[in-house]
């Protein structure tokens, strides 16, 4: 059986050193990744997560560790080299990964500054004047929705939301939002108004939406009910008693709920 090359296209192609496709030190996957990287334009940026996504619909998707394994294979063959600049004060800067069509010279820096593990969470690949640079930022991971201040903020919201149903779904909806102080205050104003409204106080509060529904629908952006309704005397007694001073900012700039 023969494998026959199709006619060359007249556009949307680029020149590439033939030695890359015939370098027996590289696996087929590593050759393909190298060709992909070198085919990108100047000032092009990409992350390892994007490289993973490039094969997500293929018969054999490449995961995070697989991508790093291929990069390490290219490093071992000399097509990728790690560089780390030093400031005038001798402080080490970020690590860059330089990609080239021909093996690069050895780095003048010792290997010690480059720990083999762990891999950076999601470094960025940048093309600069024909060379590809894989930049390792100090931190690119987004904080987990279940860590730090996000938990505290959600718990404040959950404490005040009158219908305590579907907390897990509500927390997931909360994690999708970029909640800053201004948004905190808007939510608080809306909750204070709706908690005094007949729509939420009538019939034992059965018409209060689940918190996840309220958050996903961005219901704090709805037109607020007319003022003048009191929560006192409601048939639904589980509503938190909201007052305007509950939503004033604290000394640290955060909303008080």
C-alpha cells in the first residue's frame, strides 16, 4: 500500500524545515506539536489548556500530562529550551520556553532554577518574531469557588436568603459570578426589597424562587417591588428581617452581608 501526497495548496501554508518531520528522535505526536507551534504567527499566545482543547474532539485526546510530556520530549531533542532572565539585582524572573525549528544552544543558566515538578498550571505560549515563547506566569490558576473569601461571601448571602433549598446548586451558581463590592450591594438592596414584598411573604413564602434560580437569572437586576410593604405580620415568619443598614459597607470595603 502506498501513501500519496495530495497537491499542495496555493494559500494558507508555510515553509518548514524538512528535518523536523524526519527527526527519528521525536514521536509522531511530538513532531505534530512542534509543527503546530511553529506555524503560528508572531505575538501569538496560547495556553496548555488550549493545546489540550486542540485534540479534545480527536480519537485520542491528549491530556495535560500528555502535553507536558510532549513538551519535555521537544526539550530533550533541543527544539524547546527553557530560559530564565535575571534582573540587575540578580533576581530570577519568569521562565520562558523558546521553540525553534532547529535545536537551540544550551542555556547559559544552570539547571537548578528549573524544577522538573510540578508543571506550571497553565502557562502561556507566545510567538515573538518567529520564535515561540512558553511563558510561565507566577500564578495563573483561578481561585477555587470553594476556597477563601468566596466561601465566606456565599455563606453571608445564604444566611440572608429566605428559602433554604438547594444550597449546593446555589453555591455553584454563586461561583460563576464575579462578585465585587458593588454587586454585593446591589444584591443586598434587591433582597431587602423583595423580602418585604407580598410576592415573597404570601402563602408561607412558597413563591420565593430557589437561590440558584435567583442567582442564575440575575434577579437583582429586575425592577424592584414598590416600597412600603412591611415584613412584620407576614404569614411567612422565616424571612430574615432586612433593614437598610444591613447592607452598608464595612470598614474593609465589603458589604455587611
